C-alpha cells in the first residue's frame, strides 16, 4: 500500500495558528507578571521552577524559562516532530518577550486570593490556547512523554511527582501559605487548560442496545437531526445477534434522547458517556 503524504499546512492557517500561539503566550505572560509574581505565587512545572529561581536570584524569568525548556524540546524532537518544536520555541520566546515588557506595569491586584484565582484562570487559558495550536510552554510534560515507556508511571503521574517537589521547594522559599496558594493556582490553571484545550462544546456519546434500533435510529434522525452509527454485536446470555446504536449529542439533547428512547422501547439498555472532543463527520452543535 503506497504511503500517503501528509498534507502541507496552508499559509493562512499557519499564520492564524502562530497568531493564536502569540495570543496564548501573551496571556500567560500577563498572568505571570500582573498576578503571580507581585503576590509571590508560582505555577508548577518549568514555569514554576523559573519563577522560584527568579525570586531567589533575580535572574530574568524569560531567559530562565527559555533555557530550561530547550533541552526538553530538543529531546522531544523525534517523538513530537519539527512543527511542534518550532511552535513551542515561538511560544516560549513570545512568553519571554511579553513578560519582560510588562515589568514596569502595575499589578492588577495585591489581594492574594484574587491573584490566585484570576492568575490561574488567565495562565490556564494562555497555556490551553498554545496547546490547542500545537505548541507548549512547559517541557515537563514532554519529558514525561519521553520517559513514560521507561518508567512505571503515566505522564500525569510523572508531572504530579515533579510538581510535588516544586511546591515543597516553594514552601521553604516563599512560605507555606504562599505554597498553598500556588497549589490552588496550579489546580485552577490545569482545569482551565483542559477546558480551553478540549473545547467548550461539551458532548455526550450514547450507546443504545434494543430490539427496536431501527425505529429509535429513525426517531433520533427526525427529532434531533443526528446521524447514528449501527454496530453489530452478540447477546452473551442468549447468544443471539443484536444491533447497537452509537450516537453523539450535545449535553442539552441528552434529556430529549432519554425521553425519545423510553417512548419507543422502555426496556432499552442505554449508556451515556462524556466525550473529550468530536471531529469530522456531520456533527455540528444545534442551537437551543
């Protein structure tokens, strides 16, 4: 079978992607300089490490985050590709430049709790935008991806393990109260990264097992305007062939779907699951 060549990214799409990378990096830089640094709060990973070294030595945060990230980006070159490397380098450079340009801007708030919440939200949004556009601002996760085949831990467990030491270090350097605020910032940022990186259009996937799959499928198409996929399986108790319906709906359509199924076959076995993302096909969010 001939090898299919990867379609080259169009110039307009490339320009838009790098514009979004800059926006994400600038948002993260604003969070660091206008919320976190003035209130002695850090994040996890390389950004947090760079902030701690900056606090201890006065060495430029922008230079630190670039220097510490470069070995991790280079190590991930083979696994993640040149596009990822260039996108990440651009994002980190943008972070460093914007952060240094904000040194003389007054902080937005000196309330530690407000800085924790809004700093975490804006930092997470910035990092999420960068990740959504095929870049990275922190090499810790890259190292986790590289080592995951060699160590008995997942990428998430590895990152968490590293961050435990960073926040313990922050406790000794900044004080334990600031370390706790930092952990809260990291938690808020990580949840925001998930929301931005995966998208805000929450969808659900439903698997329906019934003897009336044809009628249910027709009604889903007519009432909800959704296409369905029919899968074929076997009932393990009766060892008879059975049809299974797979359909993706928005969270606002879940209640309608349940009523629809119950109206046709009250005994239908239905499983509804969260989805991370939906791409391709004819799926589009329906306005309500």
